[in-house]
C-alpha cells in the first residue's frame, strides 16, 4: 500500500533550464510516497521520459573531477574482478565510465542524443534509445549476451522498473553481473536531503527495496558499497540466484540491518523525515532572511537539480540569490527552473564582492572548498542545508 508522507509543492522539471524566464513554466505537484509492501519510495507524478530526457538534457557526468575519479576507480575494479568480454552501460551520458574501456568491449545506451553524439563521435557503439525490452532484444540479436550491465543514477529516472529488470534479465549472461548505483535513501533520510527528490527522480532506492525488486526477477544482491558521490550513494552488485560464482558478502546484511535500525521498512521513518524537511525549510529561509536584512550579497554555486527542489520548496528567488555559477556549458545564461535566477558560466570573477555562497552542489563540497580557497581566505562564507541549514 502506498502511503503519502511529504508534499514538496509545485515543482518544474529540475533539468528544464530556460533561455528566458517564464513565470508560466509548467510545474507538477511533487508528492512523496512509501510503499509498505515493496518498501519503495517514489514520487506520485510520472512525467513521460521524452519530456525529461531528450536532445537538450544538460547534465554531463564528466563535469566533475569527483565523478571522473569514481568512474575510473570502478573501471579498474571491474576489469580486475569481473573482466567482462562485453559491458553495457545504461545511461552512458558523455562517456565518463566507458571511456576507460576498450571500444570493442563496451556498448552504451543513451537516449539523450546530445550526449550520445559525444561518445559516438569518439567511436563507441552507442544506442541513442530508451532502455526497454525491445532494445534489449535488438542488442541481444546483435551481440548475443552481455557479461556486465552497469547503470549509475539512471534507473531511478525510469518509471517502469519491471520492464527495466526484465530487459536486464533478457540480456545478461548466466554468470553475468549487474551493477547499479544510485543515491542512498538512508543517507537522504539521515541528512534530511529532501532535495534528492525532483520530477526526474522517480525513486530513491534503499537496499530493502532493491532486494525486494531483485527477488521478483530471481536476482540477488551479493555486495553493497557505500559511496560518497551524489551526497551518499549505494553501489549494488547483483547476480542471478542460480549463479554460484560469487558469494554473498556481509555488506548486504549490514546495510539491511542499518536500514531497519533507522526504520526504513516502516512509515514512521518517512513521517519523521517529512517533519525534518519542513523544519529544514524554515531554518534555511531564516538564514536567507537574516543575511538579506543586513544587505549581504548571496549567490548560488552549482545549478543542480537538487537546488531546483530547494528553491521551489523554500520559495527562494532572485531577491535572495543574485545568480548561480555553474561549469556546465549547457546551463550557461539560462534560468534556474521555476525561478528568475540566472545561471552564469563559472568564472572566478563572479565570486568578487560576494559575501555568501549557497551550495547548490553540496555533494561536491570538498571539491568546491578546495577550488575556492581564495574566497574562503577573504572571509567568504557558504550556506548549506545538509545535514542542517547552517553557515560554514
Ligand atoms: P549534480 O551533483 O549532478 O547534481 P544534480 O544531480 O542534483 O543535478 O550536479 C553538479 C552540478 O554542479 C553540475 O551542474 C556541475 C556543477 N559544478 C560546478 O559548477 N562546479 C564544480 O566545481 C562542481 C564540482 C560542480
């Protein structure tokens, strides 16, 4: 049974950066639900994929050193542990992972044609299509079987999970491995980071929900790794139950135990999260009000999807934040979705005369603090809302 626990208000598509501010930009009511049976946490409204993931999708994995390093390290691990003859990545984006592999040994699936183009040009085999059963059949016809299927921060965007995993099952070899990584619901709850939810993020997974989901397809999780990426993610290593090549590691039991300790299997945890999200909202607004009443100049750093949820939930607009800076070329000179706040292509000069920086990309705090030593040296401060709204 689906139980409602939080209303994040009217929210635009979080990756729909407009060239011209439009007060009538389409918004959808963002409501969060917990399924008491499957333990899956999801948003209520499902926007058609074509509206969200098309030739204008701006997010590029290679934009951050942290993500590049994470993908490189994983590629080393995959080669060492699994040495796949053929690896398929669902949501290969601009190639941050696949570029670490031999071109003959990887296939990418990337429906956003602007991104697919980047890797195609470099000679990679890319299907610029949505991942579904038909595509898995098409790939199977051409390549027979795939030994390793990997997907990071993509499956949470796809509404029909049954189709996703039916397609994986169709293509994965008998002793193949599926690796998926996505933001961790436990970390999200611990940090009150309600901004992990936006229209494109249909699900935020827990090990509990992934375990149930895998069971339906006769798959099982055999290892889990906690990662610091995207504000705390989990990497799940999954195999067929019939595959005895890999032993189930204690990490799986440990993660499930931790999630149960935080009651992620019960609605009570989500009701508590709802209270802390609203508290976080009020405290963040207070910080902005106080700083603005003493005429401080505040800008945003990292025009993230997460920031869109915050700005729209907390009703923060250009009277609080002068502009955002972001390194992504496709976001430059556009507006934060739903808000009249312009995004400027990152340049150190845009930090001049700034008193406070709101960390839209709080998940890259370390990388950003390192980069902005000068700003910190001259007394500049950061505002963040995780794990509690505060000034750093
Ligand atoms: P991301 O973490 O993927 O957040 P979301 O999934 O919520 O959109 O996006 C990070 C954004 O921050 C991306 O647009 C690039 C930007 N960024 C900078 O502008 N400068 C930086 O130094 C870093 C690390 C990121």
